[in-house]
């Protein structure tokens, strides 16, 4: 079967992704209510009982709102940092919670999941580096900048899920209060199209078979703008190797097409 990545949804209204190997299956974030999560899992033919563990990146509701209901029913083990657990307001009835720390790999069945410290306005947020069956997947959303440490860790990824949250000009003239605009644009906020493009042009190693743009704002961005920005950046790489990355988009309203590695 190989390794399959299903992004069930990505954006400010909810985030969830499932990575499946031939032997096991993990979920990363669960930002939709239980009913909606079950509907989206059914759309991609994934049984909720087949999910062996849930990894949470940080406590914001668009990454955790379905956790209490889902984990209570299915008793799914949950992994998160101690800071995220303190901030998340979890119910005691959920499945067992196990603490993780940035930089310390978690060995779970045939997966190795390494949390990566990220700059974001949360208690102890992380991104995830996922390794299974010889495949390496980087899940990078909700970060204000791609640090040197992150750039180093994500080299050699076969699939890179990369935040391209906002168009800076759309955000500046958009309806958000100025204090929210400042937060989003800060180094503790979200990656803009320009920041994602700068990484792809200058720091990306060119190795991924798939690049998936994610967490695209429905108010301060447009999928075509994000896609054009990333595509132009890849085409403008100054004589650097490019494996032949397929550029895709994650959606907010429905699961994206499966990525099969």
C-alpha cells in the first residue's frame, strides 16, 4: 500500500491530517467536531477505529476542538507537549495523554515522529517530522518563521506540507483588527505567501515529491495567489536541483486529494 497522507482540512476553521502506513495510522491535530471528523474520515475511507494515536501541535481550537469527543469515544492515545496539555482544557475522560518534547523522537509502532519547536503564539507549540517505511514527511503549519533548525530538520522530506497563510497586502487592507493583523504578521504568527515563497526559492532542498500548501486564510488570501507565488518561487530557483515536486493545495471545506508516496 505504501505511505498515504490525507489532509482532512486545513485553515482557521479546522485542521486535521492522517498519515497511513501499511501497518498503522496516525492523526495529526483534530480541529473539527466529532461529527464532522467522522464525516471527513468516511470521505477518504478511513475508519476512526484504525487511528492508533493522535498528535497535537498546539492548543488553539482549530487544532483541538474535536479531541475531547473523539478520544472519549474511541480511547485513542494522545501525544502533546506539557504546555499544550496545560492550555488545552482537556476532559479527564479522553484517552491516555503522553507528553512529548521538541527534538525528542517518539517511536510508535512503525512510525518515528519528531516534534519540532516552532515560533507561534501558543504555550509550547510544535510542528512534526514524520518518518515511516523510508518516507519522510514534514508538517509545518502555524509558525511565524522557518528557523534555521527547522530548515535543517526538514531536509530530505518526500512530502512537505507548508503553511502559506496570507497575502500581506490582503491582510493589511482586510477586515481584521490591527492587533490581530500584527499578530498574524509577526514572527510568532503565520507564514505569508511571500515567506513560503522565499523558503522555496532559497532554502528548500528540492527533494520533495509533493509540496502541499496549507492553512490558507479564507479572508486574507486566495488559493490561486498562494499557488502562483509558490510556483513562481520554484521556477526562480537559481540553478538548484529540483526533484520534480508536485505542487498541491490543502482545502478548508473538504479533504484534499490523497498523497501516495
